[in-house]
C-alpha cells in the first residue's frame, strides 16, 4: 500500500515528536514509572529510535503505535491527536497549529 500525502505528513510529525519528545505531553504510565531508572531510560531510548513499522502494526502508515520488549517487559507506545486544549480529538492531525500530540508509553499489561 502506498502512503498517502496526508498519512506521510502525519507520520513525519509523529516521528519528529517521538524522536525528540518535544511538542506535546509524554505520559509514562504507573507501570512504566515503577520500573528501575535504567530500564525507563532504555524504554525511552527504544521509543525514540523505534523503526519497526509494518502493515500489521501501522496499517494507516502514520507511525502512531509501536511495541517492543525490554528485559522481561512488553512495552507499547501510542501517539494520540487532540485539539489545542486537550479537550477533544483533533480533526486535523496533519496540522500542528490545530493539533497537540500526546505520547503514552505503557506496559502491555496496562492496555
């Protein structure tokens, strides 16, 4: 499947946010925060460098979800799109002037 221009723009914005962790809130769930500091650092490193996008985990080619293993933990991360007030979902995830991205990092068992 070829990436649409809209999905390509969303993926570009998602990748920039995920790689830098700048541009929106980054939420670590209770399960992630309870891990040892060195493990949390490894999780953040893996999220920032994630590139294992496939048709199974990225069907819309927006680079908004990933999963991986660290030590004995299964980790999920997800980017959601909200309006600028974080009240409603954004109708325009391709437009950073109308969208706030939120990255949530969690243990798979917390999903």
